[in-house]
C-alpha cells in the first residue's frame, strides 16, 4: 500500500457536488486515483456510482467542485473532448453499435486517434488508406487481447451479451486511454464470463498499467481484484481502503443491509 | 498477388477494397460494358428513363448519407435541388456563367444552406427535425418564385445546353454519359466516406448518439458535416437537373419531390448505398409502370384520365407496404435472394441481418 501512495496522481475529484433540480445526487465527494491503481467504486443501489463516472466523462455537469486530469480541469468540457484527452469508459448495458461489425465498433472507439480529413476520405487518398490499415492493425491487437478476433466481421447484434460487454471493453481500450472507467462490467454475466472478465481486468492492470475506476456490485470479485475500495452511500463518501478492511467495516455493512445500528460494534 | 492465388486475404488493405476477387472484377467489367453500350441500344424512351434514374440517384445517395447513415431526417431535399437549379439559372441569365462556374457555385450554396438548416439537428430529432427542414423548402421556393416574378420569367428560366471542353451537351446520349459519371462519382465519394472515420462516426451517431460522444466523436460537428455534404451534393444534382431539362421553374420542386426522395431512401433500404440506387430506380420508374399497367389492363376508358390519381394512391400504398412488411427495403429483398442462392439447395433459416 505504501508504494501505491507514492504513485503519481492520475485523476482527482475535488469536493464534487451534483444536483438535479432540488435532488442532491453527489455531495462533497473527493477521490484520488493513482497511476496504475485499480480502484473499485462500490455502494448500494442509487448511491451515485454511475453518476460519478458520468461526471468524469462530461455527460453530467457537477454543480460545484473540480475534476482534474493531467493538469486539466474536466468540469465544463464536452464529453468528446474529455474522451480525446484519454478517458475511456464502458457502459453497464454494453451500449454497442448494433448495426456495425465488431471491427467497426472498435474503430469508432479509436475515432479520436485516427488522423484523416474529410476531403482525403472522400477520395480515399493514399494517406487515408495508410491510416486505416495502421489503425486496423492496432484494433486487431485489441480484439486479439479480448479473444474476439474470430468475430471481427460479425454484426454486433449477433454476439451474445457477454461477448458484447467484452467488445465494449475492447472499444474503450481502442481509444488507448490513460484512465479507464468501467461501469459494472460484470453485470449480467455468468460465472465463466466473469472469470474471463477478471482475467482481462488484471491483464490490463499488469500489462498496461492503465488506472481504472471500476463500479461493481460483485463484492467477491471486487475483494479479490481491486487495490482499494471506495464506498459511496447516498451520494456521500462513506469510507475507503484495502478491500478486506472496508468490507468488514460495520458502516459499510449497515449501508448495504439497511439501518441496523452496528456503530457500537 | 491475390489475383493469382485463391481468395484468401493476406493483407488488411484487401478488406478496404471495393473489388477484391476476380469474379467481382469480371462482374464490374461486364456491368461497365453494358452501361457503355446501353445508350446505343436503348430506344429514346428507355434512354430518357435511364437519364432520369441516374440523375435521381445522385440526390438519393446524398439523402441516404444524411438519413440512412447519419440518421438525420430531412424534408428539405426538393428545396436543395431547387437551390442548385436556381443558382445555375440565375448565374446563367444574369452573368452568362458557364457550367464550370455554376456547378461549384451550386455546391457552395448547397453547403451554406446545409449548414444553416443542419443547425436545428443539434437540438431536434425525428419528426421535429423533419418539420424544421421543411422551412428550407418553403424559403427556397419563395425566393425562387420572387426572382421569377421580379425578372419577368414567370413561366420559368430557359438555360442553354452546357458546353464541356468545347462539346455541347445537347443529345440524350451525351447526357447519359455525363449523368452516369456524376452518379458513379457520387457513389464512389459516398462509399469512400463510409469506409473511413467520418462514415463510421455517422453510423455511430445514428445508433447511439450519447455513446458516440463519450467515445470521442464530436457529434454536433459530424451532424453538420453530414448536412453540408448531403446538401452540397443535392444542390449539384439540382444544377445538373436545370441543364438537363434546359429549364428552371419553382413548379418542378414541390413538396412531393421531397417525399419522393425520402421514399427512395425507405423503399431502397435504409443504410445502404445500393438501396439508394435501387430506390431511385424504383421511384422514378414507378409512375411509368402504373401507366403501363393501366394501359394493358382492361380498365374502362373513363378511368384512364385518372392515371395521376391512381399513381399517387399506388405510390402511397407501396410506401406503407414497404414500411410495414419490408423495413429493409429492396436491399433486404436482394440480400434474402442472395442468401437463398448461396445456400441452395439446402433449406435455410431466414437470416436477420
């Protein structure tokens, strides 16, 4: 853990507030993600976990507070700009482009990295062709990584839900992110698919060192894989720390299981 | 070299080609040969029909890019055609401008109009967007009508045949080759855009706008780009239309024309360039088919004056039938036929895309 604390900061949320009309969603939230860290964001339903991700990638605009990434303020920037800076995410329900092939889905994920202009594209100039091949090659590596190469030309709609979620993972990786946001990657997957997923998450962590914020409901998975847990309850910070300590914390248990007063314990 | 080996692909470049296998290449040559001799074999009537289809296909491809791929509905298509036609007509009448001036001018006017009338797409979608694009139609029609009235061309503007490299375009056969080149050029341009970054971004926006944005696609810019490119191509088609007919008048650009273009996209098959071509052919040839059917069917002569009414009604019915029973359009039917013959003689499950 000491080593983790020394790692440089990748992303900081500083005193973040999010409100929809009179409804307060996030209150005074501060969070630091360090380089190479796998941070799991947990909390009961409605705690605001996905809202945190939506604030980071610009879909929601926090009413107060700041989000800093690579010395840049993210609050107030448009989602596509934030993605171009190198923050990629997956979605809880996959949200894949159903009418496109697996390959095309990943190439959309790579949009921000492809440098071609519309006039060159209209004529499909030599430079555009070279770019397309270059990025195809990179996308093939990512497809190979998530073991979906065989499905490259298949329409996304013909893949199973588990495969689509893996493809969503690959689509986020295609951006070559500096920070990866995972929104319940295991939701809707069976045991086998979850084990595959766990393997991919660990491989990303160890092979690329991309720091991740991982919203998750599967406590066992989170406890086994993550470096640190960060618990949200009703939009507020509850606690954070090493998985084993956090999961045995009476405050966390109370938050999950309801209002039983465990404070005395 | 792939041509001397089997059809196995050995390089990613092969996936980017339109024509990869020998069979495809032979088919393309056959098609080109057929297209080249067609005007010399066809009757005057058939040649004129081919010209109309080719001209409509330019506009249909342009609308397919906007509606079928980028997912932005537009009812302003007739207005854009009119804008291109009037740009050609006015520049010809006022400045005696040649075609190599009027065509780029039409493209520029189309691009500007596309940008302006694309702006509502940043806030509106679906039916609301369609209604806002309708404004384009009426504004252009009004301005065109005003020009005709003020300058005393109340029956329309007559344009001389264009001169290309000292060659006067006045025969149907010459027009055939010009329109074929225009159609093929538009098709190639559209296909190129669709196999690169911009086309993928359009399709992504069509499918899931918010997700595309979260992946780094500048959604407003790409929507406007779709409007600009589509409008520019359409206005150029309008300019060609003006020269082809030799005559420009607001009466030619009715709301029904816009609906016909939307019909080309729907009947042809959303999200397919082949669909745009099939749809253009279908919608252009449809009234002739109805006329022919009424001529050979034993219909009382007192009804024969109603050919236009029957035409409209049948057109409406066909549109409804396609929306209900074949949402993938003619392309859907074509793909099913292909599947059937690929698997023949084995029985097949219907493949859903």
